[in-house]
C-alpha cells in the first residue's frame, strides 16, 4: 500500500500545489494509519473497511489527541481514499458518511485592559525600533488585524490624520479600519521621525521596517512581542493572536455589536459569537437591563421607591 501513498502525495503536490510541510503532514497521517491496519493483519487497500477506520480513530482518541488533530487525520484519509476511487484503485470509499470529530471551541485567552496598558507602555519611544514597536502594538490592539496583515502594511495604507488604516487579508480582501487617536499619534510620529532612520532605500514601501531597512517579518514581530510581554510582567502565554482576541473581547464587553466586530476582524461569518460568548455575558446583561422596556420600567420603579423611602 506504500506505493499508493507515494503516488497520492505526488498527485496532491502537483495538482493542488500544496506546501512541503502540508504534504509531509498528509504523509505522516497516512503512514500512521497504514501501520495500524497492518497490525490488524490487513495487507491490501481493498480489505480496508469503515470499521477499520473507526477503530483507528478510536485508538487515536484514546491517545488524547486534540479534536483538531483527529479531524486533520480523518481529512487525510478521506483525501487518500477519494483519490484511490478516482484512480479506479478502489471501488468504494470506506470513509464515506463517516462523522467528523466535533471541534472543541475554546474560549480564547485575552489580556485584561490593565495588562494591555502595561504592554503598550514598555517600548522606549525615544529610539527608532522602540517607537516602531509602540506603533505596531497600538495598531494591533486598535484594529484586531492579524500579524500577517500588520507586516504587509505599506506606507500609503495608513492615514494618521484621518485615523484609518487599509489592510488586505491573505485572500486579497481589503478592508478599511478606524484606529484610535493613540495609535494614530504613534504611527504618525513613527512615520515622520523614526521610519526615515530605519529605511535604507527610498523605494522601500513597507510601513514597519527592521534594522536592515526591509519589511519586518512575522517572526520578527513574534520575538518583539515575547520580549515586551516578559518586560511587562505578563506571565500567561501570549501570542500575536492574543491582542486580536483582546481587541474583540474588550469591544464586546463594552457593548459593541458582534456584527461590527466581526467585520473589523475580517470574519466571513458569525463564528466569533460562540468564541466570545463567555466573555460577553456581563455586557449582554447590561444591554438587557438598559434596553428591555420591562427591565427599564422595573429599574425606574426601584429608584422611585428608594427615593420615597429616603424621604
């Protein structure tokens, strides 16, 4: 069966143009499955039935693999057997109608407002790298954009005076985002005073530059963030996505509607609703108490009674 796996890997590499790491992931999953079925005495792909795949998935589950990993493994098997049927190497796809493991929707880790303030206060804004870092952190927290979008920003994408930034997602979708006055001030000062000190070539278009004068990379930002997190005393694990989640959670907690937050984040659906639901219960309660007619009437009644009692 190994020859089928190798031909499948070549096929998806050529037809779908997948990266080397993705191809290696497919191959690892398939080889692991082949080792399992061989232990069951199966020597031919034609002998593999749905029950064998179910047994394999149960064994993986018993090893405490995350649901996301189990889903990936099943996707690998589905792609492989679909290929086998397509190439007339098998008559039936044993993965057909198999249920995909349910993904666990974990509440994302977010920083408190105080932790964010502490993080944003760390960079030394008297130096070119320090002011650049301050501007990047302010922009991330002000917009909730991804780090890939942040590092892809060009000089002409930001207007500090009008307080907006234009960013483009990896899919090419463009959105215009408002930024806070503090972020606008930090970016504007960086552009006027510090970016010229970092830039080596006049034609460089990148907004945030490294010490070599070229566009800062995602890996470069990741190192910067970890350094400032340690200096600000944040002991919890922090990633670039932490600021993105914090941006969304803080807006929602303060009463922002989920559709507006979704649009700012660039989500194509309302999938952030269950993720941030646990973080917004207090905000939801406040909105309910302030806007439901019956609840407002009851609150007014309590206030009037309290005033009457005091008098």
